[in-house]
C-alpha cells in the first residue's frame, strides 16, 4: 500500500489486528496521525485488538514523538491486546522498554518477520491463517 506517509496504519485482513508500518525515513508529523488511527480502530473494536508494528525497514524513530504518540493514545488503552513488533533495531527496543516501564504493561512481543507474527495471532485467535494469494 502506498500512502504518501512515512508511518501509516492499515487493517490486517482475516485477523483482529491492524498493521502500523514504519518506512525507513520517518517524518515526525506522520507519527501522531498513525497512533490516532490505531486509537480509532480500538474505539470501534468489539474485542481486544492486536497491533503488528512493521519496522523491517529499520526506521529512524523520533524518540519524543513516538513516546508521546503512544502514551497519549493507544498504549494505555485496555482494548489494546498486544504489540507484535518486527524489526526496528536498538531505538525500537529502547522505546518499548520506556513504554513498558512507564505504564507497567508487558504486552510487547518481538518477531523475526510478519509470518511469525501472523502465526502468533492465528494461535491466539484460534483461527486458520488466510492463504497467501
């Protein structure tokens, strides 16, 4: 999906989840709207929602904007089941540690690739993963 944004959110077909995609070069102005999109998905969800955070591009994560967007938005929301993180590097793990420490929530999991994250979702939701087309 091409959105023109360096950070964007899209639904994950067949799962109770959304995908937050981070491009390599991040514009800090794109971060808050992405977290707002996750919050909107949570607000309309009928059950707890998972978020796949795709950082495979190894983004340059703006620390302050990312922490502020997560803490002011979905990170504390009880309807957010878990963050399923892919890639990201040392800044992403630092952000995760800070968020978990600040909130006491331990709902961030790390995966090598999206296939492993989707497999985890399928096991959690007791569904059969959709076939790739």
